[in-house]
């Protein structure tokens, strides 16, 4: 082995190492991870939307006030399921905000409806209602976990495309743009509720 081929081999190794550390593979890997986590969020939103018709069936016998809230929930469900955010839209802050607002409105309506059912022992004692309530609570927890995982994947991706040396590959080769984390926008969430602990 002569000196020229050794030098050539070292040069190829150095270039390969340099390219590997410039985000050639880490940027698309981080982006695909964030997209997969977003798909998990969407699956949990869909699971919740699928439970609402069952809730409507159980609520049919409730008072007029609950029917009004149920109508609001049904309309919020329709709006929330009509807003679609694909993997390509994860960098669009306006679209992500619109999705968060629609899902927040649905969460608020469900919370009000379930709280109003507490006044009706015949609904509370219904095993179907209890099962559905448990499923909705579990789904809300799954949504929270999926959103947390998505936001963590977005943080990882955004950090990857902004830090050296990955930023070289992210900007020059991939033309990477930052992704938008999911932010819940529930109106009035910043105000703590007041509790009336006095009994009548």
C-alpha cells in the first residue's frame, strides 16, 4: 500500500464522517419522527370523535339544557374533524392554531356535558354511561400524552436543524423549516375556577 492510496482512503473516510455529521441522515430522521408523533395525536383526536355519537345516544333522555350542550358538542366535533393537518402542514402556525382552537372547543363542550350529567342519577347509574365516561377520560389522557410526545419530537427536530453541524445539511441539502408545536388554546384556561364549598 503506497502513501497516495492511504491518503485517498483517509480523505474518503474524513468526507464520509463529515457528511454523516452534517445532518444528512439526522434531519430527515427527526422530521419523520415528528410526523409519526403527529399521526398519534390525530389518532387520539379521532378516537375521541368516535366516542361522541355514543355519548349522544345516552344523552337523548336528558333535559333540554343538556340537549343544547350536546348540540354544541356535536357541532364542535364536526368542526374539529373537518380541520385536517397533514405532515406537510406541521410548519404552518396558522393551521396548527386553527386545529388547536377546534380541539379546545370540543374539549370544553365535552367537559360541560359530562359535568351536567352529574345532576342526573339515572344517567350516572347507567353502565353504558359509566363505561363511556371512563373511555373519554382515558382518551383525554392519551391525547395529552400524544401531544406531549409530538411536542418533544418537534423540539428535537427544531433543535437538530438549528445546531451545528446538522444545520449545514438541514439548510443546504434539505431546506428544512422549523415545525410548529401543538399549543392548546382553551379560552379562559388561564383563570382558576372558583369552588363553592357551601352546602344548601
